[in-house]
């Protein structure tokens, strides 16, 4: 008897409004989702968008720590109402979750130590080379298909950019990761002494938020609100705050 009609019907949008909270899953990937080491609070481009979405819903935003390897399972097991991690739209994910409209885009590339002589993907795609990727990411899938000779080392960790740390520690020879996110992480951590490989950027892909399948009301609400943020210029202001010099949609 205590169950709401929203819970019975499976209307997640109404359930969020009834409970007064929007639970969002976060996975570390700067500058989109970053755990502030001083405040221990999530911040970043995606977080700022989520704040605006919660305001539009008139509910409290609640963050749920997760990783890219467990994003979908946490979403489908009702640990969160939506994922605000920087997530590429992929066929494998689309089988298990729905997506909002896109709000940003990223490309992929390799990063190597500054002392490395490698300048092309062919230089690191050799049997003696180990390329580090994060488990559960689109970069992991792409690297396993793209590189034919190198060993692809998959890292499962909630830490920010553990693949970069692995190369900096000398345990791997290269990182395969998002280009903009990688550049900003290295700018914030110059002691790692890594650089982009220098070859062409690969696989430009849009980012979107994920939500459970079968929630058309919530999906439409989120799409409408993201469109409104774009129309009013708030979305571009958020992009420029976290990625200075970024043009709309890039």
C-alpha cells in the first residue's frame, strides 16, 4: 500500500520527483567528472550539467561513486537513476541502457613518455610494447581492435586516469585514452612527464548521459533540458569553464 503509483508503473521521472532526489553515478575522468581531493566532492563539466538538471527537477542531487567497468550494472541494478559519467554512445551499452542527446565530443589517441622516440601508432604497435587502457571504456574496445601486435593492458581502478599513472611508473609503454581529457590531466600533473604520441586523432565520438531502458518520460525531460541549456548559452558556458577555448559541440 505504501508503494507509489510511480514505483508500480516504473515511471522513473515521477519517482525522482516523489523522492526529491536525483541519484547520479560518477566515474572519474577529467575534466568531466573529478573528485576534489580537498572537499571530496564531485566536480566537473558533467557535474555542472547535472546540477542544472536537478534544479529543473527541483530535487537534490546525490552522487554515487562508481567506475567505468561497473557503470551499466550500477544503473541497471538501481544504484542510481542515471549515469553522468563521460560516456561514449556504443552499441554494447545501447543494448543495456538508453542515452540522452549528446552534449560534447571526444577523440582518442596514445600518450607516451616524453623521452619516447615514438611518433606514430605503428611505433608502439609492436610485440614488445604494452599499452594501458581503463577497463569498461570505449578506449579499451577500440584499442583491442586497432592495435594488432602490442599487448593491451586493462586496468580496473576507481582512481583518476590509472593508465597514465601506469606508464609514468614504467609498468606500461603507452596509454590509449581520450585526447582532451588526457591533455588536461597531464597539464594538472606535469610531474608525470607524458606527451601525446603525435599521430592523427582517432574515432571522434559524442558523449551522452545514460539512463535505464524503458524510461521515455525521463529521457524526454533530460533531452529537453539539455537543449534548453544549449539555447540559453549555459551549456557552452559550462564547456568553456572546464575546457577553455573549446568551441560548441567539440
